[in-house]
C-alpha cells in the first residue's frame, strides 16, 4: 500500500503555521521512518505535501514524545464525517469563537472530548 499524501493549499498552510517533516516527527516520537509513515496510513496523524521531498505534519500534533492526546480520535471522527486531510486541517486550525480559539488549541488545552463532540456533529 502506498502512502497517499494531499497537496496543501496556501490558506490552510498559513493557518497551520509550524510544520515538521515526517522524518523529524519520527525522531521526536522515537519511531523508525516506517512506523512514522504508518501513523499517517492509520490516520493517527495528517501529513501533507508542501513542496519538499517528504510529507509534513503540523508541529502541534507532536506533544513531547507522543502524538497529541485526543488527536487520533478527532481525526477519525472528521474522516467519518467525510472530511479529507486538508479539510480536517482547515477545521482544526480555524478559530471558533464558541470554543474560544481553534479546535486544535482546545485539544492542546485538554478539551479533546469537547472538540470530538463538535466534530461528530459535522456528520449530521
């Protein structure tokens, strides 16, 4: 199975801000490059093409030496709602006054259950 990675648009790229090459994600998580790619295949992380030789992942998705808690479940819910990788990134990084802040900021703050509940509502 080959790894299919979306090309990112400029607007979403700017929303995200800081990116890490997949190889750096693997180093930070203590994983081989194969295991890091598996995180993308398993939809535990989202990686996109930004013009470089390898997929890049939003830096905020890596918390210390682990994937941001609550992120994989939220990504699954967004995929189940029909969102592709770029649409998921756009949703996660777009500020929402009712949270307040962007959904990814709420996940970082430990409010991933609230974000997941909002993502589930997108499917309806």
